[in-house]
C-alpha cells in the first residue's frame, strides 16, 4: 500500500482521538450530550454522567475513506441516514425505534443502489435478484441493530467491531485488495481513537449513532468484500459468503436470538431493550458485575471465531460447520445461565 494512504489512516486515528477528547471536555463543561446515569433503563450500568456521542468522532474520522476512491464516497453517503437515526436519538432521546428503523432503512436502500450491495450467491444456493434485495435489507438492518444490542459494556461493541475489521483487513491484504484494505484500516483507526477513552474507564460512550454506523459499515464492507472475490475459479482469491457470517457470527446471532426470544417467548417488541442478553448474563453470573472484565471475557471468543474464519476463508463447508458450532455453544450457554440465574426478590412492605 502507498505510504500516503497510511498517513491518511493515521489522520483518521488522530481526528477520532481529538474529536472524542473535545466532546468529553465540552460535555462536562456545558452539561450537554450526557447520558443520564440515574435512569432505570435495563442497559444502564454506569454510575456517573457520561457523554454518549462517541459515534460523532468515529463518523468524522471515516470521512478519510474518501481519498482517491469513489467507493469511499459512496459508503460515506450511504452511512449518513443510519448515523443520523442514532445520533438524533443520542441528542434528544425522543425518536421511536420504528422511526429509527425507517431512517436507517434509507441507508440500506442507498447501499443497494449506489454500491450494488445485493447478496444473491450463498454458495449452496443462488436466489433471484429481488429475493437478494430483501435478504440484503434484512441483513443490513439486522446487523445495525445487532451491533447496538451488544453495546452494553465499555469497549464491547466497539472492540468486537475492531476485531472484525481487523479480520477483513487481514484477508484484504492476503488477497491483494488494497481498496478494501484501506477502507478497513480507516475503520480500525477511527475505532482506536474512541477506544482510547472508552476502555476500560468508559469516559465516553458509543451511543446509538456510533453503534448504528458501525453496524452499517460491517454489513456493507462484508458484502463488498465477498462480492469482489466471488469467483470460485480463483481459489486463492475466492472468499466464501460464509466467511462473512462466521466473522460476524456474534452480533448476527445475538440479534436473531434476541428478536426470537423477545417476540416468541416474552411476547415483547423486538426493538425495545431488556437486560437478558448473553453479555449481561456473563456480567451478573461470571464476572460478578465487573464491566471491563465482561468485555475481556467476550473478546477471546470473538477472536477465536475470527481467526478460524481467516484460516478457512474459502472453505464453505468448514465455515458452515463453524457457524453451527457457535450457535450451539451460544444457545447452550444462554439457556444454562438464564435458568440458573435467581430473579430478584420483591420486597415486602
């Protein structure tokens, strides 16, 4: 890669870092952009007022994608609605989940139109284009929400995204795709600037704007990477569609499992938060309510599956089996600890 591109990657890191610092400083001086630590929402775990617009620094930093690349410009244009859907909620906390879903859907439509992010080849089966459009929209919206669902502890969602972007960067480097390598390095640099302040102390939070943006980037970049290398006749350059699924398996299965659990078991709306995610079970039952330690418990699991995805990036059958292994292990873990957990006792007046 040209050294000029590496300078821009470093620039993305510096811009993200400085933006996070300025937001933290301004938030505490002016009392704005603060996440209310006294609210009773189920995902609230912090004890101090903390700025919640860390996604702003990430969004500003990924503008570096635009360097000499039409594809970078298209990604930036497509991500704007998804970012705004979350960022406006971070600022005003008055946008309903269904309205946010509608706004972020615009990002999906733009990606399909501008970047041609449509999945039709799943190795085992090829679907008609209109079916591929539907599947792609569901995948983009699902991953946006899945990334937000795992945003519960310091460094969790952002760190998981960093690991996945690192996986994509490694594969891009291996097969010589410098365009995708640069895009993923910019994403990694943007996240590093945020993680510097977020983990382990949690001086700033990702917010919905950051989580939605990262989920959209993961979805679009994974589709782009696979589509650019879908020629199975070039086995060394071929990337199986199941490579993307295995690398994303934690947020993907989290959103599938959670939506199913909420709608079929608890008869609740799948878009409203609760405190029954697997990372919260780990927090309460394994790490004994240690916030950063919970993140550190999950990191190795995500790393292992991403390393395996790299090793078998062009082996569809192996990747299919690996994805099933994760689903089984996750489900067994969840049901064991959800049943083991003792519900809080009601106080007697």
